[in-house]
C-alpha cells in the first residue's frame, strides 16, 4: 500500500506538473497574445500619433498659409487704401488751395471795395458840402437881390391881361437893365438864358408870380423851343415896337402944298399940275 500510495502520489504529482506546465504554457501564450495586442496597440497608437501629428502639421501649415494669404490680402488692401487716401488727400489739398486762393482773392477784393467805398463816400460828402455851400451862397445872393431888387417889389394886378402879359410889360420897361442882369447871372457863361435861370431871376427882380406863369412867358420868348433864349433875342422881345404915326387931314394938306410948290419949281411950264395931282394922290394914299 505504501508503494501504491507512492505511485499514486507520484502520478498525481506528475499530473499536477503536467497541469502546471499546461497552465504555464497557456499563460505564456496568453502573455504572448497580450504582448502582441499591446504591441499592436502601441503601433496603432504610434500610427495614430503620427497621423495626429501630420494632421496637426497640416493644420499648422494650412493656418500659416491662410495667415500669409490674409497678411498678403491685408497688405494689398492697405496699399489700395493708402493709394486712395493719398489721392483723396491730394484732391482735397488742391481744392483747399483753390478755396484758400479764392478766399484770399475775395478778401483782397472786399478790402479794395471797402477802400473804394470809403473814397466814394468821402467824395460824396465833399460834393454834398460843396453843393450846400454853393446853395447857401445862391440863397444868400437871392436874398440880397430880393432886398435890393432892381425893379422893386412889383404887384401884378388881376385884370383883363394874363399874368404872363403883365410880367412881359413890366420887364419891357427896363429891358436893357434886365438883359444886363441876365448876363451877370449867367452861371455857365453860354451867352443864353435857360428856363432855370429865367425862373431864378424873376424873384430877384421883384416878381412874386407862380412858376407856371413864368414858364408861359419863357415859352412865348422861346419861339424855336430850344430851351434857351439868346440875349439879343431877349432884348428884341422886351423892346416895344416903334409907334406908327397916322397922318391927319392937316398933315396931308400941308404935305400936298409943299409938294405942289416943289413941282412948280421943277416944272414951271404947267406940266407940273398933272405931276402935282399924281404926287398929291400918292401922299394921300
């Protein structure tokens, strides 16, 4: 029994050894499988890492290319904007220079106009003062003429004759003196009397008559309508015509007798009678 037990124990031990060897072999195979799997996993991981790295590099390269492209586009756009801005600034500068020059010219023109206006204002003021001084002298002269009127203060009567006719008759009484006064008052020295000078002379001569009557008398003197009257023409208008002598019967008879005596002396033969009758008839006519 002990040998059998020993053999059984040996067999069992051998079986256990075989089982252990099998288990060890299985473990080794499993270990090798695990190692293969791990190696494959590592290789896959390495490949994946390489792919990821390649993708990252590609992405980086693409990003760099995109950045470079964007930088190029930005530089081109900036160059275009700079060129456009330079052009606009040039145009603006030209426009500003033109406006500045125009404003300077306008300012200079305004300054010149102000100087010219000031000069014209001074000339106008001087002319106004001279006119006032001249008017004062003329008014003073007119007052002096009124105070010492040559013809005196004449009051024209309201009768059958018009005021112009009465004025003409009053002027005719001192025609020579009136013409001399007009010659003294001839402002422009043209040797003629204008309607303005004629109006101005009437109050100085002592006539206080309406303007329309003075103009009516002037129009009667100014027959040609020229607006002025020469001194000779005025003197002729104011000088009354010579009076005509109407022969009376006594004057006619004395003239006839004187003619008969003269005829007798010329023709004592008797032919003087016919001549005397003809002469008497002519004198009577």
